[in-house]
């Protein structure tokens, strides 16, 4: 029996475990703006340099994120692991 009949290569989703060191701070974790979604995507890419080049990252309104690898395997990360609400002080932009 040849090895290809006994062994199956793991998908990217099985091999990779994307994480972030720090959550992205957002105004409303249930309704991310397009800019905040881009920040979440950039944060994932910056913290996971081993992601394959053609990896697609889609961030939902609530921060839930779907990562689709070139081999069509998928990882999903819930928003609570990626975003957190800004404090009142961070939301305010006082001008003098």
C-alpha cells in the first residue's frame, strides 16, 4: 500500500491557528465600521505572518471573522477574541 492511500495532508485550517496578541479597540463591538474591520484584518495578518499569500479574511459586523485559505479550508474566530469596546475616554476626542 502506498503512502498516499494511508496518509492525508492536513488542510491549512488544521495546520494553522491564527491568533492576535491584542484585541482591536472599537466603538461598538456589535457594529464594526469598515475601518475597524480593516484594522481587525490587518491585526490578524500582522500577528500571523505564516498565513498563505492568497488567504482571504472576512470580518463581520460583530467582529466574527472567517479566514479562508487557498486550499478552501476555513477557520472562524469569534469577535470576542478579536475586538473589545473602547473605554469612554478612548471614544471621546476632546478639543480645546
